[in-house]
C-alpha cells in the first residue's frame, strides 16, 4: 500500500514517523522491526512556500510516549528544539473574587496515588463549608517540583514513574521530525498541489501538482492545516464550529528574553479579553495572547500584550487566526485528517499535539484491525469526536467559572448558556456536594481529564460556598496525613531544572 501525507508541520511529520515506525518498507533493523502485515510506501508532500508557525509550544506527557515509540532519546531531540521540561500549568488571575490569585494544574504522576484521595476528600469537605487546604500544587508532586523550580528527572533508585511534558520551538520540532522520518525511509516531495483527482466513487485517486506530476496513493492524510485541502475542499466534509462554546479565535505572539533560572511550568495569565501564555525555552520565552476578535481588535490586543510583557514596539509581533471546532468526520472515505485540518481547541491546556498523537495511533489501530479497510471507520470517528468534545468541555469550564468583571468578554463567558449536558451534570454534582469522581466514571470521561484534573480546576477557581462560622478545627487531610512532609521528602530526590537540561551538554 501507499500512503500520501499532504502537508508537513509537526502533525504531518508526527504521522510520517509513526507510520514509518510500524508500517514502513525501507527501514533498518536498528530503528524498527518491519511490520509483518503490510509494509507501506510513505510519501509526504508539502509546498516549499508554506512554512511552519514557529511559536513556543507546550505538550502533555503523551509526547514523551511518542518519542519512546519512535526510539528517539531526549538527549537527541530536546537540544535540537530548544526544549525544556514541563511539569505544571499555572493559572493567574482567572478567579479574583474567590481570593485565589493563582492555582496550578500539575501533571499527575505515580506517586500521587498516595495523596489523591486526600485531595478529592478535601475538595468535598470544603464544599461543606469547612476550612481545609484545597490548593492542587500542595497535593501533587509535580506541583511541589514547580514551586521549587526542579525538573522531573529522577535518580535510578527513585521507585515511582514521573509524568511530564515539554516546552519546545514548534518550527524546530517540525524540522527535527522531518529529518528523522526521511532517514527512516519516508519520501519527501516538495511540490504545490493544484488539483485533487477523484475516483468515480468519490475516493481520492491522486494529487496533481502545478507542474503536472501525478501522485497516486491508496490512502491520503490531510495535514494542510485550517485549509483542509483534501478533507474539506475535495471531500466536502462539514466542519462543526465551537464558536458558541469558545469565543477565542485569534492570537498575537511576542518573544522575550530568558531569565537566569528557567521555569519548569507554563504560565497562563488572564487578560482583559483572553489570556496570555508564557512558555520557557532554553533560548527565550515564547509569549502569546489568545483573544476573541469579537471583543477586541488585533491592534488593541497587541498593545495589551506589550504592556503585560513590558516589551517595546521595536520587537516584532505576529498575528495568528484560529478556527476552533472539529470535523464532523475525521476519517472520510480514503482520507484521514490530522492536526489543524481535523480541528483545533484553543491551546489553554496544551492539548493540540496530544489530540494529533491520539488520532494517529487510534487510526493505525482501527485500520489494522479492519485489515486496512474502512471497516472500523465509524468507530474511530466516534472515538475521536468524543475526545475533542471532552477536551472542549474542560476548556469551557475555565471560562464558565471565571469571576472577572473587567470586561464584557469575561461576563459573556460566565453567562454563556451554550455548554454540553456533560459539563452541566459535572458542575451540578460539584455544587450539590456530590462525588465528582463517581460522576466522571458514570460519564466515562476519564480518558483525558479525570477526577484529579477536574478537582484542580474547580478547587483552583475557589468554586465553593462561604465558610461556615463554626469550624471544628479538624478534617483537613492535608494536615492530618502529613502530606507536606511526604511530598517535600519526595522532592529531595530531584535536581533543579537547569541541572536536568545540562545533562545533554
């Protein structure tokens, strides 16, 4: 079989590497064992005129598994992509009326099994009006590491698996993955596609380039970004917009200089009409302001970001547009859409590459199980659609629960009635002092954001009733179980973030 991927970028080259690892024809035994089922010819076609958007980007821990799958060590790719470790996302200014200036959403690691119950119980206890600790970063090890500026690399005698993500330059990562895939047998064609030729049954037959070259294939992967050249333009698959749920559709990006100490977390700061990210790379900070163009102009957003960062006008800013939503079908006929071509949910929880990777892996599994036919296409589409909706609901929760009053934007988000029944039931259980973990199990939502993640957001926002006047002075499991002592002791096994990065030099 022959697979043609149209479009490079991080998504296209991730797909190429995963296909090559499992299905590639021309590969050395050093990298992979050739698939016994079906060695494929894998071709990636991209226009030399279209570059990769090189912003500082963050990931979830899924990216670590991606590099493990394709047998690439951190010591190779991280220095090449100016990458740093990421253990936490810190949210500043999202819920000022709660009295909580900021909260954290740490990545959840194996050692947290000792403290997660105390966190969940304290979250419920606080909903009954008792004064107990509910700060996520105090209960989860990666939250403690972020507070101490320590990286996630563990000594060999540390008996627990750590989960962590990365920060990286997305342009450099695309380049790195390109070279890796080509070295493993992926054919790279630089050409601009002028026409898509289809079979009489509607399947894609071939790509026709501007110079008349035909590129035939059995299966096609659309990685052409928001353009959706194959999946939307050629196959006319509808796009379901999330505009009524998520207002943000634009971003402005600015770099700033790196400080002496390199943080090990992403910072997300609420501004007047959206939020600003701050992502540490080894050579600079990547910064951006995600905002809604219906509420603020591009010039006004850029001005606010410059003021927030204290950056002068001589530093060039770049403006980006986003289309938030997903396709009605991610796999249609003999075409799979990946990356921005399949959909996008704004980058608040760094889920973009996670959804790319999960989509590719799920497709490969369903394609193989169906003997490389569309037998399980509907099952795949339902699975990925559900994934997007679950991530969307978690992101919507951030806006729905905000307590800001400084602009119509924040008020409109809080008063927005367009959200799913799933999110409604979760919030209903929370505010009625129910068991949030049980509700997540009932809805089968824990494939991405489980009870701990929801507790991080809801506790972090201070979504609680007022404290009761008479306090019993007990019931705080953080104190009673000695969690601070336990996690501080665990943190003694870790070095500072720069020491982790210097291992590669």
